[in-house]
C-alpha cells in the first residue's frame, strides 16, 4: 500500500489477450504455477478443486462441422477496477486494490477461508487451497524464492506476479529511480506465451502496447455489463467470441460449450 | 469471603461468553492462518544469489534454447532465449517445467549395472552366426548415436536400429519428371536374380508393361533384396516409357532396404522422360536420406504460401514451435484431421476427414484416386476436395505435411547438409530398421530410452528376440516404457542432468549443433548410456561432443549464436577452445545456408488393409502425442483443467454413453488397458482420442480400431 502523503504516479497494470493468436498450448498456466509456487495437483484434485491462477478455456460456437469454430480463452483474475466484488465481500480485509498499481491483491495470511470471494467473483478466477501444498521429494528445491507458498484453507489467485513487481521495484531503487514511479516488468504468463498473445503493461501509459491494443476495434472485456471495469482486455475479430464474452459465463447463455 | 463452586463455574461460563465479545478469539483464528504458513509441511524456498544459466532443451528434437533462472546452482524457472534464430524465444509447457524432471517420483535411481554388463558380455560371447547384438536408439542422429553405431561396428553381428528406419535412399529430384501413360509398369523385384556381393540390383523398366489404363507404375521394393552383403538395390527409371498423362510413377522406397549393407538404394529420376504437367512422381521419400552427400531433407516453412497438414500437429509441438509460430503469418494453413485438435482449431480451414484417410485425400488431390473414391474414403464432399485441389494449384508454393511423408511445390522441401563428424567415425554400423532383422534373431538388445523419442510397440520387438533367454537391457529414467519388459533396467540421467547434443529439427534448413548442458548433477547410481554401450563393445570412450565440436570448427563454416548476449559471430573468427566453451555456456552453431536442392513432390503410400477382427471394433483411434516424461506441474493442464489429455486417458464424444471420469478399459486386437474417460465435444462419434503413453502405444497406432467399455 502506498501512504497517502506520497505523490505517486499511479499505474494501472493490465493486459490485452489476443484470442485469435492463442493456440491453447498451456505454457502460460505452467509458467504461472512455477513462478508463483502453485503446487502440482493433489491426488484428489479435479478441474473444480485444482489451483490454476490462469486457466485456458476451450470454447466453441456450438455449431456442428463444418460451421463449428473454436477458440482458446485464457482467464485469470480480471483485476476489477470498480466495485471489485471480492473486496466487498471479504470479512477479513484480505483482499484489496493497490492504488499504486491497480492490482487486486490477496493476502493469504488474513484469509479465513470463508470462500465468499470465490462465490462473488463473476469470472471464476479464485481458487481455494483444499490441501496442504506438497511437491514430490526434492522438487521443493525448485521453488521460486520470491514467492511464499500458501497454506491449506486459504483462497489464492493471480496477482499479476507481485514477486516480479517487487523485484522490479528493487532494481529501480538500486538504479536510483524514485519509488513513486511505475516500473516495467512482465508477468510469467506474458513472458512464456510463445505466440505473443498476451501483452502486459501500464494501461495509463497510452504509448504501451496493451493500452493501444485495448483501444482498437475488436477489443472487449469479459462481462462488461457488470461494470466492474476489468483491467484484462481481450481481442478477437470473431463476433461469436465477443458474444461469448458477454454471457454470464462461457457456455451458459447459448448452445456453445466450454472446456477448461 | 468464601468462593463457592457454583460461583467459580458461573465466572468461567461468563468469561467464556464474554471473551467472544472481545477481539481476542477472532484474532486467534486469523493468527492460526499465520502459524500454519510456517508449518513443517509448507516448504521454504531456497535463498541465494539469483543468476542466469543457459542450455538447450533436449526433450524433443526442437532443442529450444533455454535461459534458466537459478538460485545458486539450482534452476528454479526456465524461459526461452529471446532473439534465438531458430526457437525465437519460445518454450513449450513441457520445456518450461523441464527442471522438475530430476525429481519425478517414478524415477529409477538404482539398477543392477554390474549384472547387466555381465549378461551383455555373456550374450555377446554366445551370439550365434544368425543372431544379432542390437542397440535400439530412440533418438537417432545424436553424437551418442554415432558412438552406438561405432560400438555396433566393433561387435560381430552388431546392429544399430532406430524406430523410424530411414532407408538410405539417394534420389536426384532436381530433374524429376513424371512419366505419363495410360499404362503402368509393374516390376516385381522379388523375382529379380540375385547378385554377387558389391553388385547392384538393377531393374530395367523398359520392357515392363501393364496394359490397363489408370494403372500405376508400381515398383515394389519391399521385396527387393540383395542377398549378399554390401549390395544395394537400384531402380533405373530412365528408360521407362509411359507416354501419356495422368499416370503415376509410384516407387515406394520407404520399404526399400539394404539390410546387410550400408549401401543405399538409388533411384535416378533425372533421366526419366518428361511428361505432362498434371502428372506426379509419387515417391514416398519422407525419410529420404542421401548419405553419400551428407544431406537430409528439411522443410522450409518460410517459402510456403499454403500448408496442407495431413493430421500433423503443426501448431502443437511439430518441428521447432517458435519457428513455426514465426512463420505462421506467411502461409494459409489447411488442416485435414479427424478430430478438432489444437492445430485444427487454429487452422484457416479445417477438413474433418475419417481417421487414417490422409493418404486417400492426397491421392484424390493428385488424381491417382478418383474424386468420388477419395470422397468416400475421407468422408468429405467431392466439391470440398475439388476446392482444395484448386486452392493448392492457385496458391503455391505448397507444402504438404504428413505424419511420415512430405510433399511440396517450389522450394519448401530442401536438402540439408548433415552436421559434420570426425572422419574416423564414418567406420560405423549402418542405420537399420527392426523389420530387416529376422524373427527370433536378437540375442542381446540394449535400448537407449534416456531421451524421449519414437516408440516401437513391444510386440514388434518381442518377436525379434531369440527364444532362449535373450538379454534385454533398458537404459531408462523410469519403468513406464520398455522398463516394463526388460530384464535389466539401468537408471540414466534425465534432462537437464546430462550433456548431449540435439540434432536439427525437420524445419531447420541448415545443420545445427547445440549442447544440452547439465544444470544439475545426476544421482550417483545413474549410468551413462554411451559409456555402457561403448564398454560392452570394448570401444575406448572419449569426449565425443568435444571431438565433434572440433570437427565442426575445422570446417570454418557457419555462425555461432551465443545466448547470454544474443549475438552471432562467424565461426572462422572464433578459436576452437572458445567455440567449445561457448557451446557449453549456451550457444548454437548454425551452418552456412547451403545451395539447397529443392525436393520434388513426394506423395504418400497406400494404407494397409485391416484385419476382419479389427474391423469389428467400433471406434477409430486418434493418438494424441504428449511428451513424456512430464513434470507433475503439467497436472494443471490435464487434471486440474481439461486443456490436454492426461496419461492413460481417452476422450470420447458426449454421446458415447459414458460419463466424465468413468474408469474404463480400452480394448484393441493387441490387448487391453485401464483408462479414464474424458468427454469432449470436439471428438466426433465413432472416434476415440487416446493419450499416447507407452502402455497405450503397445496396443494401438493412429487409425487402429478399438473399443472402450466401462471397467
């Protein structure tokens, strides 16, 4: 948190994800898990009880061949900028929006595990730790030292690689830059994306790639009608993909199906 | 004042109720979360200096460049190397988690090394004149592969075998012509007379005739034999008279063998008479090699404007993923595939064909199969095939990719020089296929399974073993592959524990040399496959990687791209020692672009007919190739989500009658195994998509028939 007496130039970190470029390889999911010390699946984990801070959904238009079309949509915390639902419902103030970055943060140390935020999130982007985090013997040596593993019984989610942001701040400070200025860094998913579908940057910086892309035609956000002002923008030239984004959840409104 | 028992109890009860109205218990609950963060069960990440190290991923032939973020010497995250001329900074999900592989729970860490060495030595001593000592190399063309070949040359009756046997076929495509005729010529080489040693089998097609129209000129080389060693088969097509158009010259060279020699079969197409433009030369040379000129075939995606993929996972791991993605904007992708794969989803045009009908589609396009017959075989409409043919004709250069075959117009398929090797290594055993060995002839079989590669079903191997007490040694990281069948399973290092080179991928138009530098040490009990096999043959073991690097440096050709600074430098400006150091610190040698010869059209062969027993099974199998070994973190993709098909899982359409997660049995004519069902609307009725784990590959191949029943 930034104290109120500092004159900061607030950043608004966000992403644009080009759905037409995503080939659903899953590199972003793996890179995210490695970066943020998300453990491998417990034996009893399923697609409903797993921990995937970013999840790539395969969606289709519900038509039969030859009119069938599919696309891959990576979905993570959308970092809502207005009336953030998870912030409102948290009884422990374990969720907040950082005014310096716009990132919706989650503090597992405060979390009680009530899962109100999981229920409130319209994007299904929050995950509950059903089991103690465990890695196969020896693999704990490969954990990222910049991120603390979370305990069982708390909710966790994407924080736009807060550890990387911290490291970038430290580098900037070492270089003599004022700590009130935004820093340049890249989250693990954007770095790992082999097709360049994920672009990350400061949406307040109009010269940044995601800010430019967000302003282009074909850009959209998930469930915009809720007015939560997500900072994750998507792009697609396909009408049916944009239509799915407006549904309460992928696959719920129409005949299309979703896997992920 | 005397305190009564009742008062004490009232005080305790009141305190208990009262404390609920204070922050204390609620704070305590919060703090339990804090305490639990430091429970012994929660791992504490290591601390230390953060630095970058570089290597090359050896999990697949792509060999992508890797930047490892390390704490001290321990890698904690892997990423691509930006600016790399081949991998373009990309790394697939399997490669991203490669640093987890040393800690796989299923890993073999101890094995009976001395016992296995003694058994191999005993087997070599007892090897009869009609028996063989065989090394099966799942990832050929490495420097280690050359050691295996030299070792097998040093052993009497030693044979070096690879799963996808590459017949050494020399073809001059530059001037290839399609002889055309309403007639075709059939040559049965089975009846060709035998020859003395060092002689060639020559088939003069001049007099070959088959009178019916629309027939093929079929040269069946499968039966071509040169009984004597050091012989080879040659088909001289120069004089084959096929005067009219629309005929094919079909020479299936994939089965051409020179089993007992390192000679090659030579097809001289240069002098074939010129014919009409619509005709094709149909030669299945997907794996063609021109060993005498040290060249192999490569695909140049940058030259293609249209790519027709016959079921190839072009956008999901084929070739070098970063290179494919970089070239993707330059071509229109047409995917012909039975299921809606990742590549089919991303293609500009997806043609849903029946499984196993890729060849029929290719023949329909070429005109050797009528459009009606091709439509019936593939399930497509005739108009679709006609539209596809028109597009391929109008929007060239065209590249056609099949799982084991290639076709092209223009210079999209070219020859590529081999990476140089020291001259003395050439005295090595030839590359042979398992099929060339008689049944019941392998006395000792050593399988190098240390790096992932192609897989031969165990039944195909088993019948080649001698009946009485064969010796089978698997050099493997786990017992999940051939370790299930071998008498001796010897543990080996896994990426990134071992040093080894990665041969160039199929989409690399220039020869390359890059080393997978170890990032962590292998466990003490591990065996080095090169040492074991060379030791069995009594071959002195040297630093082969260094020797090969020196051989490359002597050529003075090409450039060296170093990862730390992302710069290229001419090899001639670098000393041999600096070259070796740079390769080990993260570097890639890329050969000077050759004056590549364009390879003419290559067409597929006809699929083998099914047995009646197999035809009764209701489902057609579509294999989903996933890399093994894979990090447990890949569970994010298949257990904690449904993005990929997990190990021993099968995908069925929702109309299959089974539920998601059902435990079931996959049955084929070769056996059965337990699987778990996943429902996927992208799988059409009549198909089952299966994850290609070794247990399943032992049962079925792509296009096989199967049945899935509830367990």
